[in-house]
C-alpha cells in the first residue's frame, strides 16, 4: 500500500492532528488541470495536497483540501464504527497514554475506552478533526 487519502476541509487542523500522532510532513502540492479532472472524474478540480509520512517511513496519509469543486460530506461526522466504508486507520504506538494526551490537545476524543486485549495490546479508537477516526495499538511486552 502506498497511501490512504483523507479529504478534509480544515487542512491545518488535520496536519496538526497527524503531526501529534508522529507523522511527518513529506511534501505538498496544488493539483489541477485536465489530467486531474479525468483521473478523479470531476470538472474544474483544484486541490491542495499534503503528504504525511509515518515515522518508520513505510506508510503515508494524503490529506486533500478541495478548493473546487467544494468537498461534500457523504456521512455524518460522528458515523459509528459499524457504518459501511473505511472507518479508521490503525497506528502502532509506544505509549498509548502519551499519544492520546497529544491528540486530545488537538480536540480528539475517545470513541469508547482504552482497553487491554489479552496480554498483547492496549487499544483505543479516537475521533479527530472532521470526524477522522484512528485506532491506537500499544503492544505489551
């Protein structure tokens, strides 16, 4: 897998959220033109794209802010975990409590609770800006 695309309205808030999660800004660009229109099946596309790279360098999240045509919300911001479609991205973390504290400083909220799965993991789901949901997994020794 190369990357996961998240369309956002507040690009700066999304960048700050993923930076607090430990991702690094890899690059950014404005994309537009006939080839972009043909690729995505829309007319008059102009969007700002920021690529965020995971600390291990193996994964990326592409944040995309559409200026034209404007983005549309296909589901409620607080869609439940069992709603159809892509629901969350999971990140391995070293200290779930520290990461959760950093994310809360950016407005993130727990979806349920931090739970321990057997003797293997501590896990939680977090909802960030614009309803973006991520899961955190801390492997236990």
